[in-house]
C-alpha cells in the first residue's frame, strides 16, 4: 500500500500525480527562463553586430578619405621634388657654363 496523502490528508494516487505536475511545471519554468535569457542575448548580439557594422562603415569612409588625402600629398611633394631637381640642374648647368666660358677665355677675367 504505497499511497500518499493528498493536501486534505486523504490517501490516494492523485498526490503522486500532483507532485509530478509540480515538477514538470518547475522544469517548464526553468526552460522558459533559459529561453528568455537566450532571446535577450541574441537581441544584444544583434545590436552589437549593428554597432560593429556602423563602425566598419565609418572606418571604410575614413580610410577612403585618408587614401585620397595621402595621394594628394604624395603628388604635391613629388612635384615639389621635381621642381627642386630641375632648379638644381639649371644652377649646375649655369655654373658649368661659366667654368667653360672662363676656361676658354670667352669671358675676360
């Protein structure tokens, strides 16, 4: 005679059924809590991914701006270098011309 007492003190098989229902309800509550935590984590992850995507787009725009600016600066200094080399060549040519003219006596000393 393995009968349990129910809430009213009466023996019967419904007491064991009630315990099982309570256990199942507590398991269902646990699963619901875990699922709601998982949903919250997924939503937070989605927000983080959106933030990361926005940062990536900003970084891409910044890198494009940096690229165009650096190309302009490189071009500017290349022309500056080319002008400097041309000026040095002209000055050296003039000096060589004067040396040749003095050596040949075309310019009297």
